[in-house]
C-alpha cells in the first residue's frame, strides 16, 4: 500500500519484508531495484512539464532506494491548488505571455484560478505495484538457492 502526502511518499514494504525472511538479501535488493526502476520510468511517463527531467533514482543502502523529484512545484501538480493571489515580490511587476491577448502582459498582481490535481504519482505507483510479483520472480530466477 502506498500513501502519498504533501511531505512525501510512504510505501508498505510488507511484500519485500516477507522476502527478507525467506531469501538472501540479493533477491530482495534485485526485486526492489527493479520495482524502483519501473516506478522511475512511470513517473517520467506520467509527470507533466519539466518534472521528468528533474526526477532521479538513488540507492540509499542494500534494498533501499529513493526517487527524488527535484522540482519544487511537483506538489502543486500532484495535489492541485486552490484559487490564490500572485503578487510581484522581487520585481515591480509580473510578466508573462498570455495566449488570450496574444502578447506579453504586465501586472502587479493576478488572481490565479487554481489548478486541478494531476495525481501522476498515484498512476506511476499503481502501475509499478502491479509488476512487483514479476520483479520478485525475476530476482528469484537470477539467484541459485
């Protein structure tokens, strides 16, 4: 079971913990690595904009990996935003190109309508979870017990 919150992602590793009790660490590490590689691939497919280019996998220790999304706005994409005011802080005005007007526009403040959530992590995780039995089998096939 995976739970995504605004502070991070928590994953129930019970499927892998069962492996730890029965099989060598190499099997668990391989199954976990294959799962995380699949999760990374799925995030890169599902995430919009520049989020895929800022996403990477790191090995923390044996059987422990992390997916890092080095894009500060991923949380707003994943969970959406409520309507809010954006004001110029480090400049006199905000500047952007507005398709509706067809030109560059300048404002001191704008009323952003908010954005719908795009739960790309949920989709990426769900797809990866479905393949865990396959990855466990691949790990077992590669080890002589």
